[in-house]
């Protein structure tokens, strides 16, 4: 079966800074693929470059960037616009500012369907009301006539999700959709996303830095560090047998009930993600890694722990 | 929202009252009005007659409260020179000034909105810089001089447009353009800044993520938000234009309110002068309130507040 | 590249303003002729680039045979005097009001805001014309009148910047150290808002010069025979269809001077890091 989304050796640069350096990953139809890593490691940039929503001074290159087998790199701006919001949709981290303050919820939702499916206003409104109900908003008819500032953050993110679903997309990219929300609301939104993914058979690319979320919803996990995917594996295998020192470090930072002991402090990775240029060589994690030596300054081979599990480290498989 | 407007209304009334006082004080600055009205060859008897006829022999405070009381009820007094009601005079001349001001505003918006939008979309390109240079040049242009130049070029050399008067709609083109020039730099800069800010916002990223057309992103989603400050400034600029039209009316011999005021100043016709100052100030205050109202229409966040 | 382009504008502005200031200060030494001396035999002589020019009068003569170059140089002096003195008067008024409002807040600030609103509602040209028309035109009166009318931008900027500075830590520290209000205003607030006010001052100088020209053009500004550029344009208006240069030359001078001041102001704003909305 071909992948829904294929990214091979994606590179994104902003002037002298490389935000993404040869990242590869694939999302299969109907799977929840989690992209994890610290802030500034290139997760959001990867997602935005799939949607071609990068800011103007960003440069995007890739060996392959394909959606349902179609090469996105060769697509014109208008061709890309026909896909966005239609077959692939995206929701963002900032529900408070992601909706246009000047238009009603209904107007912003219906315009997606009217643009892509040439639906009538009436049909679009009905669809919008159905979806609002589907994402757990009561009195959808009333909400359609309201403006974003009249809704709470959680409600706005539900509206964003409903809006993304207007055209029945095959792929939904969610960029840290719960980070800006209250803890109780976070759980609700996450449960909603997982339920929708299962019911609608969506391919979901979920970007997060919260491994607790990953453990609950992901089919597969890719760990990003300094613009590279350093490890990728099915969820159970990654948690059971992490191979990259960075993944191991991340997992030590997560308190798992029953597994942590009182006398043992919770782990932490010292330092921060370094900013690297386009011609950086070797492992970007070596400054923070306990196992680093001279060989880490040279190109690192990709190892396979199993057919579905690969990682980027000089340490033997 | 209602409370906000009641507050604004009270401030507006206070402003009007202050302007009334200032206008009264201003016209009495020269000392004895009766002497200047009666003219240089008047005898003492003439001056006394004038003083009595216009009520200038009363104490200043009485004159002041008389003017405030009547003006509040819409009675602006009688012109010394035209021997007619001031409100009638202003009413007759106002259409010319309003037509001129609105023409200027429309031209200014038609020029500055597209320029500002295009400059924002092409930020930091040669076009953007060109627009900024044009705004800078417009800011430095003396309006009366521009008017004269246009008259020489389009009136005399090319013969396309009438040089003066108000016979046809073409008469308003040149003065309208000159008046618009004063507002174009500010409106263009504001449109550009607003569009740049809007285009960098999260909701525009959402609009792009929804796959909307470029036209819809720019004109529906970005411009609607960028327009909010522009509308407010446009209303204020219209107020400035009406006040500043006195120069343009003089250059193009348009017999509007500004021209009336100029004639009246030259003839020491102080009831007209103080009335025009008051009317223009009230119009300005009204326009700023209109701007607040339009903002509330454009920005739903203000409506509930 | 953008910076370079900006810098070129600032330099151009500085050079224009420098030349104008030089002309204004040394006008009596620079003029080739008495700017008031009439020679009815040499009326409306053409400037040097046109055929039939008189080498004694580089820029020709006006309708009364007065040397145009001499009048322009004296006109520059008038413009600069008006611009600088008006912005001094309005600066004192506006900065006082703005700093008071921004620093004291509360009722005082309400009054200052009300004064600004009232001032904005007054039509400047009309009020200035009326005052000059009723009291008779003179340079001094014009400076005072315009100074009394053009303070609102100073007040707005001084008020908002003072509010920002007031809330900064070092001002709080000065409060705690027991400094008097005056010490804090003069020692802490004013130096910190000065750069914004310098930018406003350049804008006000440009505005005052344009307004003086407009008022003189309407015959109620600088009294004749003083050679204000606006007055020169007004006096030459009747001849402009036959000799366009009589209005083109003073108009270009006015335009270039105001442009130069604005360019210099924009450059200062970038250099001093003042807020862009001033």
C-alpha cells in the first residue's frame, strides 16, 4: 500500500539557518503518526512545508514530497491551494488567533466547502452545523452566527477542527493542537481528535512534545532533533526499545506511573537544541550526548533495529 | 458600547462649548469691532450707530451668553456684510465644500488603498520603495502650489479641465485631486502597515491552509482587518480636508464655506467667521464619532464591549 | 541594501536642510541684489536657462523688477525662522501638557486629552487666518498664532512616551530613592523621551513652513514686501500663465525644503529608534 504522505530528505533553510536538514518520514492512510521533539527542532516547519505555508524567506528542497503519490514539489501555487483545506487540512497551535476576528464562525467554515466543492450556501451551512455537533459543540446553529471572540479557546480549537474536516480530508496535520489550552480541555480535544481519526479513517500527523499524548494515540512515532528525524518506530517498539540517546533521554523525562521510583530523580537533558547551519556535519546531538566521541563529528549512518524501526546514531544496532 | 457613546457625546458637547468660547474670544481679540466694521472714514456717530445696531455696546459677558445661547439652538446670528442669516449663508455654501471634500476623500481612497495593498504584498521590493517615495513627495507638496501647477498644465496647456468655478462636475476634479494629495500619504502608509500586519497574522495562515484563492485571502480576510484603522483615519482626514479646503477653494475660486470664511475675514464679518469655525469643529467631532461607529461595524469585538 | 537607500535619503535631507540653514543665517552676505529694490524697467526678466536672460539676475526678476534670487534667499530665511520658532512655541506648550498628562494621569490626563481633542477639532488654517486677519499681519503674530495651534502632536507623543517611561524600573527606583517629582521629570523622563520629540520637532517645522506659505499665499501671513515664498507665489499668480517660472521657482524651493526636512526627520527616527507612529 502506498503511503498517504511521503517526505524524503526535506531541507528548509531561513537564510543562514537550517531549520530542517534532510528529514524523512511517511504517513500511511488511517494511521496516527506522531512527530515529537523539543521546541525549535523543526517539527512545525516540516508540517508547514508539506502544506507549502512557509513564510516568504524560507527555502524548501526535498528529494521527494508526495501526497497520495502526487508530487507536491511540482504543483503550482493554485494547484496546491486546491489540495489545501480539501484533501489535506491543518490545525494550529494558537486557537485564539487562528480564526479571523472579523467574520462569523459560520462564514469561515462554509467558505471552505463553497471554494472546494462548489457547494451552495445552504448545503455548506448544514454541513458546518453537522460538524460542529460532531466535534461536541452544543447548539451549533447559534455558534455559527457567533464571532471568534465570543468563544473560549477550547471551543475555538473545536471550530478549527470542524473547519478542517469540512471537505473530508484524507490527511489532517495537527500542529501542537492542545499546547495553548487548559489541561482539562487538552484531554478533551485530544480524545476528540483520536476519536475522529478512528471513525473517519483519517491519516493524522500529530505534532507534539508531549510523550504522554504519544503513548496514548500514536500508531507510529518519529523523533526529530535539530532538523533531522533521529529515530522512527511503531509506538510500542519505540517506548520499549529506544535506540537513539536523544529518544532515551526524552523518555526518561516522562513520569510513567508505576515505573518511576521515589529515590530516583526524573531525567533531564542538559542544554538546548543547537542552531546549525546548512553545512553542519555529524550528529547535532553530540554536545548533549553521554556517549559522544570523535566519530560523532562525521556523517552518521542510518541503522535499522527492525524493518519498521530505524535510527540515526553511530552506536551499533 | 452605549455607555461608550454617551461618554463620547458628552465630550463632543464639551468640545463644542469650548470651541464656541474660543471662537468668541478670537473674534474679540482685535479690540473694538465697531470701529473696524464702520470702516476707516466713519465718524464717531457712525461708529456709535454700528455699535448699537449690532449689540456691541452690551457688556462682553452678555454678548457671549447671547451668542452661546442662540448658537446652541442653531441660530448663528446675522452677517454684517451680506445682511443675511449666517445659517442660510453657510447652508448655501456647504454643498460646494462637502462635494469638494468627498471628491477629495474618494480620490484619496481610490489611490491609497491599492497602493498600500500592493506595497504590502510586495514588501521591500522596488515597488514598495516607490510607493514610500511617492508618499514622502506627497507629504512635502504645498497644496496651493500644486493647484496652480495643475491649472497651468491641465487648464491652460492641455485645456482638459476648467480652471475655476463650479459649473460642471469637471470643476471638482483638479481641486479634488489637490485636496486628496494631503490625505494620500497618511492613508497609504496606514493601509500598507495594516496589510503587512494582517498578512503576518495567524488567521491569514489559516485562510491559506484552507486553500482559499489569493484574492479572497487579500481582499476578504486581510483587508477587512487592515481597513479598521484606515476607516477611522479616513473620517478624520475628511474633517481636516473640510477645514483645509479654504486654501483650495481660494485657488480654484470655488464658492464654498472656506471661500465664505475668507471673504468674511477680509471684511471683519465676525458672526460668519465664528460660525464657520464652530460648524467645522462640530462636523469634525461628528466625523470622529462616525469613525467610532464604523469601527464598531467593522470590528465585531468592539460591538459587545 | 534597504539601509543604504534609507541613508541616502537621510543624507539628502541633511544636505538640503544644511544649505537652507546656511542661506537663512548668511542671507545678507549671499544676496547679489537688494531683495526690496524695485526696477520697473527690468520687470519679469527670465531665469538663466531661458533665452534673453540678464546675467545680472540669475533667476530673473519679479513683476516689480526685484531680483528673484535675492528674494528666494531671504524667503528661505523667513521659512526657517517661522519653522523653528513655531516648533519652539508649540514644543513648549505640547511637551508641557503631554508630560503632565502622561506623568500625573487621572484628572490631569483627562484635561490634557480634552485639550488635544478640542485642538484637533479646530480648523487650523481658518483660525490662523481669522486671527491674523483681525489683528493685522506680522511675523511675530504669525509665529505665536501657529505656535498656539500646532502643539497637539508634541502633546500626543510626549504623553504616550512619558506613560511608557513612567512605568520603567529606573523611574520606580528614583521614586524609591526619594527624588522629587521635578527631579524625576527633568532628570529621568525628559532625557528618555527627547529622541521622540526631536522627530516630532522636524515634522512640525515642515508643517509650519507649509502653513506659513499657505497663509501668506492667501494674503494673511507674512506682510508684503517681505519675500515669503508663499507670498511670492501669490504675487506672481497673475503672470503664471505667461511666465510659469515665477511660481515654479519659489514652489520648488518650498517643496524641496519641506521634503528635505521630512527626509531628515525620517532618518533621525530610524537612528534614534523612535516609535514609527510619531
